[in-house]
C-alpha cells in the first residue's frame, strides 16, 4: 500500500483499457482496477466499429485490449473501488472491495454506465442474442425492414422510434401502461411517421420460440410479435465516485469533461460512457488515448 502509483484507472472497459495501454507505453507506474462490469460485455457484435468489416463482439474487443496490455507487462486487477479520498499531499487513496488500498498521484475514471433493462427473463442472454437492443446508432442498419418495438416514455422514446423509422416502417412504441409523457407534438410526430403507439400495460416480455424474435403480451390479452425490442428506458451512470470527489455531475448524472478529458477536480480525468456525450466504442477509445496522454504530460511537468 506504500506504493504511490503515477495513475490509478478505475474501470476495465474499452476506455479504461485503452488508457492503460497508452500509460504502459509511456512507461508509467499505474494500476487498472476492474470491477468486471463493462457494458461492452453485452455487445453481441458491433458492425460499426472501424477496422472490423465483419463486426466484433464486445468480449473479443475487451480480450484483444487485455492481450495488448499484457504485452507491455501489465494486467487489470479484478477488484471494485468503493471509495476514493484525497490525501493532504494531493494524492488519491482508493479503498477497494477486497480491503486493499491503492494510492496514486492521478486518477482516470472509466466507470461506465448500466442500461435499464426491460422486464424480460435472462436480459443478458437476450441482449447477447440481439433480441433486446439499446443503441440504434450502433445497430439500426442491421434492422432494415424488420419489425421493431421501442419500450420507453417521453421524448427519448419518441426520438428513438423516429430514428429507427429511417430503417423500417414496422415500428410500435410501447409505454407499459403509462401515458406517453411528452408534448402533444411528440404523439403527432409518431402518428405522422406511421408508428403505432400502444399505452396498454405489459403483462410479460419473452423470447419467441426458437429465439426468432420477442413476444410482448399485453394485460388485455393481446400479443405483439417483433424481431427485436429496443429499450428506451435510459441508463444509470456509475458516477458515484466522481460525486464523492466533489465533481459536479451533468443533468443526466454523467461526468462533464473538457477536450483533454479533465474533470472539475484537479488530477482527475474521465473517459467512456460515464462521460457526457456519444456512447460509442471508438469514442471511448479516443477519450482513453487523450486522457492518458494528458496525464503523462501533466506528470512530466510536475517531475520537471
């Protein structure tokens, strides 16, 4: 515990691993603490990530990054960070679930987010099978002319349904017994786009026989069968550690960062989905690269 690392990276997803690869190449003494909650593990196959014409699974991309990091003599430490405190000398003390502690001069938060899953059994397996989806930016192209449902409320639900309308006319918007919950203009836009709105309560959501789609059973006994269900129910940012450090959060609960990925707290950077902005693999990688380079330059200035 007496070791003072140059940097501690919290989170072993795409952004955190990329930052680690760069810090390893900068020959920095760092530790990557991975709570094994990366959202990338849920990705069945991403076909919009550059340089992978046939697509790449989230597990494969994580594995490749870990292998690359191992080539520089470093590996993630599987442990969850529960609390971070700043010491009198400005260093950070990280208290871990295992009871161990880590000290570091700088900090990169790559803690990610969790999607709010629809009420379906085995949600992880349903997502891995491509039956439940969260990111039309990522995979709407693969849904051209397919039957789709969008589950959610408010402007987010309307916006996602209209986004998908570019790819297919077969869309139904589900609110699970609640009013749509946005201005009349939103309801009118759905109607104008030919998107069916169903505000009835949902009794169950299940995979169709043979995993060929999803069956939504309504409380009134009706059934809606679609090829895939998009969840527009939002996400939960893992930004509690940032809040504990006094970093003001954005309205969506995520961490604001400047173009260098610096947060409002001195010596703290943030990367990946937990940062306000576009949730994409390439974006998380770029943010990891930017943050690690800025950390290295900051440390060099301090050392000089």
